[in-house]
C-alpha cells in the first residue's frame, strides 16, 4: 500500500506578493493583471513544483469580484477569493466501474453554468479537445497545463493532445 500526501502551501495570494517575493517583475505583474482584466485566455505551463498553481491562484485573485468563476480540477488546489465560485472535482469510477466523472465532462458542464470565466486545474489528455472548444467559445479561461516533457513547448502539446481524443473534430 502506498499513500501520497500533498500539502498545498500557498506562499503568495496576489500578483503583488509574487513581485515582493521576487518571482515576478512589477512589469510582468501589471501585464498579467491587464490580461486578466481584459478577459484574455491565459495558459500557465511549467515543470513540476515550478509554481503553476501558485501563479494560477494569484491570477484568480486578479479577477473582478462581480464575475462568476467555475473551476474544474482533479484535486482541489485552487483558492479563488471571489463570492461567486463553483468548484468541481473529478471522480474515479467505483469498484464496479461506474460513476466516473472525468475532467472532460467537467469542462463541458462548466460551459452550461453561465460562467464569466472557467479555470481548469491541470490539462493532460483528452480534455485538451474540450478545453480548446471552450477557449473558442469566447469566455475567458485560466487553464493550467501540466508539463509533459521539456522538449516541446506547451502550445504544441495543447494543439497535438486533442488528436489523441476518441472524439472526432467537426
């Protein structure tokens, strides 16, 4: 038997705190704040323990309070300090093989919940297709991409991963 305990330690709660810690320059923080304020899609990508979740949480703190945010995650890691947040989590199938709720389904359901923004925890496989469809829907998204290997940039992986999906593109 193996047990994996992940203790999430949030060092910074805002982009300004990332600047104070020396993680971002003030210019980078202002750029990211402007991107969030403008409703642009933001993709956070990096290696293991690079600070993707911390940056994503800080970006979420920059979202205006009047917006409705839907989060889709495998493990609850996002801390969105807003009044109208719906957090959804995947679920593994039970022993009989029923009841699974994959990330793909959460992304699809999020689009039906009248979101101002959708924040996706980690994108790895088939859900890339649904995320690309969601990105093209016109809603701002803040997905976090898990780094699969260091040889190909995230944008190449985001485009090529949906090809592994069993679903055909129209």
